[in-house]
């Protein structure tokens, strides 16, 4: 392990977080709130610690894949630990574990909350809480790759460790340009949504916070009722932008390059659209007697499928009271998730494609043992290492899911609560069922269970392996 590289990059991360804290300070000044001191103090701490860690560049600047995974895992943990400090100093979330839970949930774009009264928070704290979605949605290291010279071309290993999906490629030859393109698309989509919400009558402040939660697929709201009290037009707007945020950003890049045929041929995106349309149709049919008006039926169905398929976590209805068939479909889409290369969570459509094609190949091999079959996606052969990594991911996911569910059971809550709480945090969803349903929160869990869920949220956002690597003793050995 090259500790010099790890120290240096973690220092730059803390410096960046200190700079990000300027935004809630500006909000606090606008609204005349005293909470700005909590952010100024935290800003000083982040900048001071970050400068001490990064003031000396490492002599050996090699950033291999192991260091990439290692530093990304630690980076997100540091961001959560330091980002929670303002909540504690201001007194809005006095318990530090609760504050870390809320911050981790925001950065990982999970949207699970321990708050029983969101509206009691100051506007400054409420802004920082939602702003973490904007930071975590596309990725902190992607942002740094767009703005700061890190460690040369090896910075690609940071993007691989942080980005979602089984494989990450550059959109253009230079990594820095790729990061800029991703953030340009990301922020442009957010700008358009925020403008539409303002036009529909929302205040600028509310529009910004809801936009952070939508394009980051996070789900932190401004009101205790989430999105349910807003007008149908606002709900439809958020539905559309949640759906768009779950699409692989490579498709948007191809559209910008006017490669429309290539964009439309992306198998993962087509599967994503098919799953969305089929699930909305099935739930809409299942709820035909649940809502009196068809417009209400289709809007609620489309919103709930969009919010859970993309792992956003906003809610307009208590789907925990829906018929069992609809609830089963919602659990299915919670597992599957959005596209790779998007801000959404879940197993990812690309992995589902690879798994289905692997099963098909295995069946064909049983029928024709001597046949040579290759797995293809979008006309290209899928490398065996990608298939192996996909299988490993599913295995590790199941281990995390089972182990966390068992650990949560120590609190004595029912299985559905424990299982869906684990599933919701591991897949960065937010709401689950029973005690963690869409109208509930996570405040009742013990400190131990909250720590388990914090690990699940960060592990789910980072595709498990960076956090798993931190838990592996051999990974801490110094590389000679």
C-alpha cells in the first residue's frame, strides 16, 4: 500500500469538502441564521487537516487499482465523518452517530433518515443535507478529476472505484475531459429541472433542494410529507427527471455527439425502459380499484416505480399499504436498480443483462457441450473478467445482505423491517417496508444497527469492493 498517495489524496478531499461548505454558509447569510458558525468552524477543520495531509506530495506517485479502491473507500468515510460535524455543533442533530448516518445517507444518495421532523431543521442545515446528494450523485472523485490535477493518468483508478456498474471507460481520451463532460450533463439536467420547478410555482430554495435529490437520486425532501403535497405537475416533473437520472450517461454523450442510432441501440437502456414500462403497467392494473381516478392511478404508479427503480426514495403515497403483488414488484425493482454509469443504485441493468446472458450460455453449453459460445452486449464480446467480476459482485452483495439482516435482528425488530432496511440502504433506496416504510424513518434503530446501516450505505454507493477492501487486513500492508 502506497500510504503517501493515500494521505495526499485524502488531504485534497478534505480541502474540497471545506470549500463545499461555503455554499451552506452563503445560504445561512441569506436567511440570517446563526448556524453559519457551525459551518465556518467545520470549514476551518477540514481545510487545516486537509492541508496538513496534502502539503507534501508523495515521492512515489503510483496509483494502482488497489490504492484507487482503498482511497475512495476512505475518502467517502472521511467526507461522512467531517460532513456530520455542522449538524452536531448547530444542535439540530446532537448525536454524532445520527449525524454521520444522515450525512452518509446524503452522500451515498440513499435518502434514509433518522429525523422525525425534517421541517424543524434550519434552512442552512437543510441545504447542506440535500447538497450532499449533489456531491455524491456523480461522485466526489469525478468532480476532483474534472477540476484538480491529481496523480496523472492513474487517476482513472479512482473513477473505476467510485463509478457505478461493472466497467468504466473514458468517453474521450483524456480522463479530465471525461469528468467535465459527465458533470456538464449532470448539472445541465439539474438546471433544467430547477427552472421548470420554479416556473411551476415552487420557491427557488425548494426547487434547488428537490433538484439535488432528484438528479442525485437521493430523496431528501424539504417537507415531512416528501413530495405528496405538491401539485400533480410538480410530481410528474420529478418523475421524469428521476427516470432520466437512472439512464446511463453514455447515452446522453452519444446524443450530444449526434450518434442517435448508437444511443438507441444500448441494450442496458432498452432493458431499463422495458422494465419501467412493464412494472408501471402491472402496478397500475393491480391498483385499478385502489384509486378512484385513472390519472391518480397512473401518476402514483409511475412515480413509485421511478423513485425505487432509480433508488431516489421520494414518495407520494404509502406503498406499504398497496396490494401484495405491487409490493413484490417494488421489491424486485429495488433489487435491480438503474443503469450503470448513472446516479442510480441497485445491482444495475448491465449486470442483469450479463447474468441473463450467462445463464443462456450455460443452458446452450449443456445442450451443445462442444459449442463455443461468447457473451455479447451491444455487439461486443464481454470479457471473461467482467463476467467473473459480475458473479463476484452478486456473491458479495448476497453476503452483505444476509449478514446485515442478521446483525439488525439483534434489535428485535421483525424480519421484513430488517431485510428491507438492509436492502434499502445497500441499494441506496431509502424507504423500505413495515417500520422503515415510506412514512417512517430509521430513528428507532440502536447505535450499533445504525453503524451497520452506515456501512451498507457507503458500501452500496461504492459497489461494495472499496469498503470490503478496507475490511481486509492484507490490503493495509505497505507496498515496497
